[in-house]
C-alpha cells in the first residue's frame, strides 16, 4: 500500500482537518477499499467517480469553513493546496514503484491512486484547471524518466486524464453530487459515467484550458508511441484512444493545435499498425485507430497480418466502426477476399469466423437481410469468385444457425451471439426463401416494389447477375438436388429458352444501329451483364446433371446451335463446350459432336457485322472461333483419346489458322497445335508436326510471339518424348539437338525482353530434364539471371494481379523465381551437370564481352553496363553452386563411411562372440550381415579409388578460364572489363600445395601469357599478384612425377591385359542398364593421381576454396 501519513500533520478534535490531510485520508481509504482496479483501458470505474465526488464535497465544505473563519494566513488558495496534495500522493505512489522490484506488491494500490487522482483532477465539469494542470504536468514528467515501469504508469495516468477531460460533453456532470446530496446522487454519477464511456463527449464544447491540457497530454504521448519498450508503447497507444473520439473535433472547437496533434498521432499509429514488432500493439492500434477514409485501407491491409489477433482486431474495428455504405466496392471485395482465404478456412478458423461475423451481422443486416441487395453492392459481374464465397457463407449460416443440437462452425456461433430471435428468423426468411429464374418481380434488382414504383406492376423478369449467381450457388450446395433444381430451374427446356433469349438480346444489341453511338463503357457493361447471366444459366444446367434423356438431347441441340453461330459472344464458348462435355456419356461421342460443330462453323454464312464488312475479316473470325473450340476440347479430353481417328480430322480445321497471314491467328493456331500434339502419337509428331514447329520457331522472318509459342510447344514435346530433339538417324546428342540449340541461343540473345524470358524458361526446363547439355546455354541463363534490365521489365498484361503474374509464362518475376531454384538444383542433379555448370565460366566471359563491346560508348556508360552485368558476382555465384553440389556429394560419402564403420563394428562383435564360446547369431541375421559386409567391402573399394584423385577447386578452374580470356581476347575487350577480370584473379585464393599440379601449370601459363598480352597498367598489376603466388609452380613435369608415372605403368602393364576383358564387360553391362550413364567428372580427369608419398602419409587435401569466400571488388 502507498503510505501518505508522513506528509500529514497531526490534528486534534478541536482543530479542523487540513485539505492535505483530508486528501491523504481519502486516498488511503480508497486504495484499501477499491484496490485492484486496472487502468489498462484508460477508463474510470463508478467507484472512482463516486470517491472523487465525495472528496470534492469535503474539500468544498472545508474551504467554506476556512474562508468564514479566516484561517488562511499564507494566502494559498484551496486549488493550490489541493494540487500540491494530489501531486504528493502521486509521488508517493511512484516512490513505491521505484523502491520495489516486484510488481505484485504495488500494482493494485498504485492503480487505485492514479485512478482517483485523475478522476478528481480531470473528471466532470467540476474539475479545476489548477489541479488538472498540476496532475498532467507531473504525468508528463513521469513519462520521460529512464525507468520504463514509471513511464508506463505515467502514460496510463495521461490516458485517465484525457478520458476525464473528454467527459464534459455528455451526461450529467459529477458536480451534481455536490449540489444535491440525495440518495440518488451516486446513481446519477454512474449513469453519467456509462453514458460517456463510449461517446467521449456529447457535443458540448470543452473549456479552453481543457483543450490546452489535452494538447499537452497528447504531445507527451506522441514520443512514447515510438518508445523502445513495447509495454510503454502499448500504454501510450491505449492512452491515445480517447483523443480520437467521434465528437473530439467538435468539442475542441476545431482547435488548430489539437487538429495538428491528432494528425501527428494518427501518422505514428499508422506506422505502428504496419511495423510494430509487437503483435499486441498492432492489434491495439487496429482497435483504436479512427476509421476515416484515409485510415480504412490500412485497416484492410491488416487482415493479411501474420498474427491472428491483429487480423481479428482489424475485422472487429471494421464491423463496429465502419458502416457498409461508407466502404467502396473495392474495399468490400478486398475484405472478403482476404478474410475468406483458403488458408484461413483450414489453418486459422478464427479469422474466417470473424469475416463471417462481419458479413452477416453488419453488411447483410444493413441490407435488411436481403442477399441479392448485398451481392449487388459487391458487383458479381466483376467479382464473381468473391460473390460466390459470400453466397456460400450466407446459405450455410442461414441453414445451420438454428441447429443447436449439432456442432456448427465458429462463424455461426459468433452470429448467434450477436443476433436475437427476430433477427435469426429474418435472416432465414430472406436467404432461404424460394426463388426461380423465371420469377417476375417489380424491379430489376429484386428490391421492394412499393418503395420505388408506387404500386405500379412491372412484369419484367428479375434475373439479375446477383440473382443468377445466388441461384447457381444454391443449386451447387443443395443436398437434395432434384427438388432444389426443380424449384429454381423448373425444367431444362425452360432454362434453355431463357438462355437463348439473353443471347439473342446480346446479339441484337451488338447489331443495333445505335450501338456505335453508345458510350464504350456503357456498352461493355451491358455486354458483361448479359454474358454473366448466360454463364450462370449454363452452370445451372450443368448442376442439374442432365440425367433425363429428353432434356439432355434438347440441351445438346441448344448448345450446338449456340456454338455453330459466329455471332455468339466469345465469352460463352468455353462454358458451352464444357457443358457439352458433361452432357455426353463418352469422350468419343463428345469429340464426334465437336467435329460436326466445326463443320457447321465453317459453313455458317449468317454472320454479319458493321465493323467486319470485309470477307477476309469474317474468315479471321471463323478461324479464331475454330481455334477457341479446339483449344478447350483438347484441354478437356483425357489421354485415352491419343491416336483416335476423329482427332485426325481436327488438323484439317487447324492448319488454315497456322498458315494464316494474320499474326494473331497464327499465334493462337500454334498454341492449339501444341495441345493437339500432346494427344498425338510420338511417331506422327516427329514425322509431321516437329518439322513444322521447328520451321516456325527457327524462322527469322516470323514474329517473335509466334516463334515463342512454337518453341514452347517443342519444349513440351521434348519433355514428354525423350528423343524429340534427335534426328531420326542420329545417335549423337549434340549433333541431333544442334538446330534447336542454335535456335535457343538466337532467342536468348534477342533484343526483345519477352522472347528472351520465354527462351530462358525453355532452356532451364530442357537442361534440368537432361534433354540438352551445353555450357553456353547455362552461361546465357546466368547472364539473364543477373541482368537488371530484365528484372525491371514490366509485364504486359495489366488484368493480372501479383499472384497471377508469377504463374504466367513470360513474366520476369516468374523467371527470376525459376532460375533461383534452377541453378542449385541443376548443379546437384549429376556430375555431368555440375561439370557443365563449372564449364560455363568461359562462355560467360565471352558473352559479357560481346554485350559490353556492342553497347559501350564512354567510360561512364561502361560502368553502367558493368552494373547491369556484374561479372564478378556471376562467377562467384557459379562457384558457389558448384561448391554446394560438391558439399552434398561429400556428405553422401561421409554417410557411406559411417555405414562401413557400423558394419565393421558388427563383424568385430561376431568375432568376439566366437572367441568367448557364446551362441552365434541366428541364420536369418547372418545372411543380412553378410550382405552388409559385402556392401562395406564395395564401399571400401570405392573409397580407395576416390582417395587416389584430386578434385580441382572451383576457384582454380574459374581462374584458368579468366586467365585464358585475358591472354586470348583481351584486345577485343574494353579496358574496364579487363581490369575487372584481373581484380578477380588478384583476389583469388589458391592453395598451391593441395591443388593439382597439371592445372596449376596450365594456370601459370595462361597468367604469364595474359601478363604479356595486356599493356594496361592496372590490369597488369593485378595479374602480377597471382603470378607471384604461382612463382613456385614448376613450368614442366618434374622427374619425380615422370618416374612415378612410369613405375605405375610398368606395374599395371601386367594387370591391364587381365582386367581389360572384365572392364569391357562391366562397361557393356552399365551401358545396357542406362544409356545416359554419368561420365567421370572432367575436373577429376584433368587432375593427376596423388603422389605415392602423399598416399602413404595419408595427407588430406584442404577444404575447397571458392570465389564466394573472396571479396571480388
């Protein structure tokens, strides 16, 4: 407890009690009787308000007595005495905090003292400016001290003071107790407190001194919102809550200082909402942030927060503080899209439940539980997926909200808690009421006719996009489909009549004479409106399952007529084809019907258009319609139709599009051809379609878009058919795939970024699949991966959002992600791939040189080009991936050694058992262990072979390529490029003792030649640094190495003849098992055998050094 007795003077019965003693007594009594009140919410309890009123009454009475008796000798006013005593109480409370480490010892007492002090000083209209200023000034001092606990309590006190100052506007003031001392006084105070709890002022203006105090408190809280301690920030954020009440601006007379402070606080809170490391603080900000038009987007963004509490706080704030009409269409859709994310449904059901609560209890209720009116506000034509999710939620909640005996989802439980009986009944009545597609209503939007038409009846069918979507979802969710579908659709012929009516209206609208004079946006909106309704009707027909033969035949005849008409809108083609696929019993029947439809399309001469008077334009429309139908059909049928005779007839309809003079038609024709090839036999593809695709892809005169699609088609076929890139009579991989490789190399160096991106993706796929092997292709991929201009390329399709762009072929974002995974995966896939990765350094240097030589015009532009193609980073990245693959290989070797040690331990254990005379291991285990022993022997043999070779480091091999470039191509390269390469050589760390001598001699030779070939001073200086390192490397093979090699050849001469046949047999067997057996690592073949001395002493090579370990500046 906080002690105030030391500050009080002793009094006798004859002497009146001083104001200070009176205040100490009240505070001491209150902290004993009402301790435990938390100030976390920055609000007063009713007991604090009553205690403050009682203290005011006693002080007022004491002041009257003192004034009558004239005992105030020091001329100190009552307000000053009161302020001094209140501040003394606060100081005593803070002293307890400073002297005690355990919070449990002082938390309740200090909270009670702070609450009573704030309620007395700032609560109600009877508060005095002197006392309020003194308390706020002392609270400001507390908020700036070094100890964080005191700063927290200071912020809490400021929050309580702000709460009290904002209470003046509403309800009855607490001063009424002082004027009328009746039994109902305390009740009146409680009512006043409750009325101001959420309102924060009832519209009355605050006094000027109170506005000044609010500004002082706000300025003190402003820096604390960004305090380094999370709990301090939390206390400051909670204290700011009442500065943002709805009537704050009016109560403060729109004071400029207060408005400026409010803006500053909101800026800080918006930053905290997005960046505070504490999830609790972000959630607190979301709950108190003013829901203005500027702040709503920030709240919506928090629905994607990583913490569930923040997401729930944001959704609660939007539900409680934002009216449905205040949200724009985009905001509404974004809230539902993020709240109904699939991962929330399965992983975080609380966020999904909060979104359901927002949708039902706030938005649907605001439309009087009319689901169609709600969907109209979400615009189902443009936001079909979100509206579909919302419709599913509405139907599911309305169907289960009264099922008390069955466990329901959390969202339904939240809606139950918010709604009473009448609201639940209204919800079920409106959402689950019977509706039919042919219902006649008085308005187009399904609203009440009495409100708009004054009783006039309008028999126009009320099938709006909202109603069509809602009925379609209702069909899909129905458990009793036959009954629900008959209720909604009536029958298939009726639905088909309605469908053809809407399509005819749309065709007539496009052919109308006034169509050209209409606004483009209005015309597009009407077309989208009608198309959407038609699509929903087709969906309903699919949901009906078309089991009745008569209905199915009628539906198929209607679909065939729709598809055969060139005037049918393109947006309906895909859904009509898919509906026909569902209506057929077998795929062969479906393909036969499509073949007949294609013939009808080619014979249709009824299409007329004002925009397309030319016969050639109509031919283009016909070809595009055939391609559209074929593309959807080829995607819909399964692989069981490969080689079907009817499919052969499709190519006759497709070939005119491939040879069309229109580039767009050719591009879509090639796309369709690629799908057609997937359903054709390999022999036919290689004989007929591969040459055609190769011709298109390799044609320099063809448009790059068409070439790109042909290349993508060849890539898909090569991934499916292993020998697709080989000539019929050739067995050499390189010779057979050279034409396609040349084509890829030409595309990779193309000037258009789009074709480069597509070619790079094709190259990565074929390299990883093992269809191509060429270090030059890898070098181009490395260059493209580091090319900053390609990374900054904007994707052309503006209709796709961020997630869809990543999935779209030709997107630079997608390519960056693919290549970031490709390089390490490719390096680890095989020894051949790792060797090709290392061998790409040489071609990479030449490619960068060509780029720089063709682009550089000055020294400044040269530096910019080097930033675009950072060759040092490229080489470092290549070496990093090569070393990563080697590390994986070494880990596998270590695991083999561990397995060998385990087997040896088992063998030793068996020998011990035999020597001690114990029972041997049973036969079953003996067989297993014999196999393990055999495996271990193989492992030992493999290790003995591996120990005899040296694997060259990536640093050494890259240095050889760089030195070779500087010695042979330095004259053709710019000086700054030579200098950059020379710096890489100068900073390379090469271990002379552990590296292969032959490779070191080769590096030394290249370095010496590079030193003589270059005449640039900085370049030669950098090269000399490496030359000094290699000075001890012998230029020729030493006599010891020659003698060792000769001895080994004599020793092995006798064994060679004996082992020759065995080796030939083994090679033949391995070749039969796998035609693509990995060859030996060329880095190993370039290395030499370890010397006999090194093998005998068992020296181990140092860990491989990489350029990744070197600073290549």
